[in-house]
C-alpha cells in the first residue's frame, strides 16, 4: 500500500478535529456502511442494542487486539445524513459526529471529533485517518490498511496544528 | 493514546510474553508476567558482573604496565629514582 497522507484539520480554537473522505457511491450506501452492524463490523465494530435502553448500544471492536467491548450513547441518529455518538469511559467519553452530504453521485463523509481538554491530537488524529481508511478499504473490497503506516508517521501533521 | 496504538503496544507485549491476557465476563484482563523481565534482569546482572571483572583485570594490567615502565626507566637512570 502507498504511504497514506494525513488530511485531518484541527479547528482554530483546538476544540474540533475534522476529517473527510469522499466515496463514489450514493449517500444511502455510505449511511449503511457506518450504521448497519454487519457493515460496521467490516472496518470497525459489531454492535447490538441494549435491551430496555433506547439510547445506548454495546459494541465490540473487531480489528483491535483482544477485540475490546464498549458502550456508546447515540445522541443523534438522522438517516442518512447525521450520526452523533458518545463513547464510554473506556476510551474517554469522546463526542463524535458523522455527517454525510450527497455530491452528485458521490458522497462526502465528515467526521468531527469534539475534543476534550487534555486529549493528545497527535495520538487520536492518526487513529482516525486509519479508521476512515479502514472504512474506505472495506467498502472498496480492498485489503485493510495497517496502523503501522499511520503512527507515528502522521503524528507531526497533527501536533504542528496546535 | 488512540485505541489502535494501545492495540499495537499490547500485541508487542503479548508476543514478547511480558503480558498475558484472559477473558473475564465482557472484559479482557492483561496481566504482567514477570518471568521474561526477571530473565532480562539476570542477563543484565551477569553482563554487569562480567564487565566489572573485565574492568578490574584492565585496572590491574594498567598498574602493572606503569610499574614495568617505571622500573625500566630506573634501570637506565638509577640516579633519577632517588631524586
């Protein structure tokens, strides 16, 4: 695989990290890739509802050492264009926002990570580049990328924006 | 630290036998295995002892050379020895 180029942007005040990817398919298809368990399992995690709890889901990261589990709170779910989730304490209560925009027969995906103070953007930035490329590769049916190609190579791209 | 970075560290530690993992309910517990670290400590201890011995031997050798040189000098110029 060619060396991945970092794309993420940190907002002026350092409170938001934004990454974008464009897919050559319609918005419904990209929405399915980021919301249906069978599709999210290909690049990120399997997930299932928690009985009696409308706002939270249990997920299991299938592409990480030890396949760790966690719980996510769904703050907003507006198919096929907006999803806001808050991760649990196990990785630090991250507020993550996905927005999808149709552009002709293509779809632009924007991930916004609302950063809490103290988060090292040099660490999380390369993680997101990797995960969005996992999504891209899974959708294209290509081999999944390797995190070693992202970190620490992309660290400076993020720390330089602080 | 990002989750993939955690994974990478845990994988390396597990492959090196420094941590072991077990599943407990919905959690996976990683435990430090002191065995390989103790092995490393023994190796470093032995390494250190050997070097100490080597350095002691070197010191003895340096003293011996200096003494020999001094003796050789005094053989040629016996008067300097008393000066």
